[in-house]
C-alpha cells in the first residue's frame, strides 16, 4: 500500500513537470489493471471511482448515457485554470443541449485546495476528483501524460476523441456537436 502511494505520488509529480507542455494524440490501451474495475477495451473509457466535493463517490461509467466532454485538470496547473472561463462560456453555450455533460475531473491530491477552488469558482458543470490510488492505473490506461486534457466520450462509453480541443479553441463547440451527433 505504501509503495502504491509512492508510485502514485511519483506519477503525479511527473504530471507537475510535464503538465501543460503540449497536447498529445493519445488512444486507450487494452491492458487490464487492478485499480480499474473493468478491462480496458480499445476505444472504451475505462471505469474508475471518482469523488464529489461532498465526499461521496461514484463510478465514471454511471455518467455514460450522454456524450461526455471530460476535462482533466488541477488547481496547481496555470493553463488548466486559464481554461476555466472558457469552460464556463462553453457550458453556457451548451446548457440547453440535454445530450451533453461537461465534467471536470481534478487530479489534485490536495483535496482541500480542490474544494476551495470549486467553492470559489462555483462552476455550473459537474466537478469530480480522482484519488491517487486510482489515478495511476487510470491515467496509464488512457495514456494521460499532460494536463489540461480533454476527452469526448460517447453515450456508450466509447472514446470519440482522446485529444479533444480545449474550450479556448474556437472549434471546440462544433467538435462537441459533431461528437453528439455521432454518438446518438
């Protein structure tokens, strides 16, 4: 257990150093890991436990059924935080579209910093956090090496775009709309 925490901390430390450097073209892997509750299938988003600010947890797969625009970020990542106003505008633009869910998943291990940030910003879209214990295997499965990172997931849990545009990209909303159409 101690080794697992050390490995998770090392992985997160590597995110700090590589975070926000560049976008990469990533796809999912077919590996099976012990922190993911189901085998990773090519182009399928692996399942993982995520936490709400109130401390309750749920499975990522419970959010499937609508197209998901997933934002992986952290409070300590300046480019991640720079996307927040753009996420707000995107959320407002897509608010009437009941086929999409915009979801931010923090990689913060400092839970208090995460809760403080979301309480201060009061985002209108869903906020979750992934624990260090679950992060290592999950990030390896989706090949998440840098943040911010955006992924579009179809209604069935399939990854439509593993390296989706950032909300600050002028083509982001159009890309999401195409994904929604393809997913229905």
